C-alpha cells in the first residue's frame, strides 16, 4: 500500500514538471512566431518581456513547486526504505530476521503445495559459542557472528534466504533444492567454516541439520524436524551435518 501511494505521488510530480515544461516550450514558440509577425525590429527578449512575463512567472512557480515536492518525496521514500530494511534485518549481523524468514517460508510452502516444487531448509549452530564469549568476550563473539554471516552469504544464491533465528543459531531457506542439494551445501559450509580461522578467536566450527519440505507439512513441523537433525549433529560429535528423518 505504501509503495503504491509513493508511486502515485511520484507520477503526480512528474506530470507537473512535464506540464510546466510543455507550457513553457509552447509559450516560447508562440513568442518567437508573434515577434516575427508583429514587429521584425523588436527582439524576442523584448517581445517576451512585454507579453509573457506573467505566464513565465506562473510556469516557473509550478516547476519550482514540483521540484520541491519531488525532493520532499524523495527524502520520505529513502526514510521509508530504511525503516522497511530495519524491520526485516538482524541489526547485529545484517542477516534477515526471524519475522522475515517466517514470511518467506510461508510463501515458499504455498508455492510448493501448488506446484510441487522442492524446498530445502538448513539450520546451523555455532559449536561451543558460550566458550568463545567466556574466553574472548562478547565483543569478539559478536564479531564471530558477523564474520560467519559474511562467509555464509558468499556461498548462497540470490534466491536463498539467510536469517538469524536466535543467539548463534541461523536458518537458510533454499527454494528449488532437494535434500541432496541441501546436504551438499551444508557440508560445503561446514568445511569452509572449520578450515578457515576467524580473526581473534581462531578455529570456529558449526553443527548443521538439514531437511526437505514434505507435502502438507506445516512450517512448525518442518522446523522441528530440522531442529532435531541439528541437535543430533551436536550430540554425535559436533562439526558435522545430519539430515532430518
């Protein structure tokens, strides 16, 4: 609704500018023609001053108002976009937040039920994150979360959605992915994180649970299956990937 309203305002401003510019152009053409017909010894500037000063003032006023409104609208639009981004983003890591992922997942589930498309879900959790906070401090722990998100984003497609689910736990929604596709990505992420030390803290490892959406399954049921797979990865040694039943 807000986007539709902003589009209408933008269209109105453009119409005002176009109208004033068109009128000004017509007035100039008429002035040129009239000055040539009425008095060849009178310059176009003089003729314009005698006959078109009021019209010029009105058109300049319209153009000025349109430009002022455009600037105000532009500033409002920038602020609206900033607030919309804040509403769907985890402020610490820059990943999407829980609310956004839930909405996106519900939409993907609807598509899957209608067209039978495959969807993968990946839940990852940083191993021994409390130990990182205790040993290096919460500032270092925050940096680990930011670095993790940056590294994971670099290996995702544009269509994938990475969100911070809570604490050191993240979810990745993978449209058009089978269980095998999701397992392949999970192992790639696990190995990439484990093999490359993090600044200040050194080695960081993650445990991952993966699953594929089942027809008629609710989001909560799907999430719980994925969550159980992730905790199985934790209980079976960490730094590993497990698929949901």
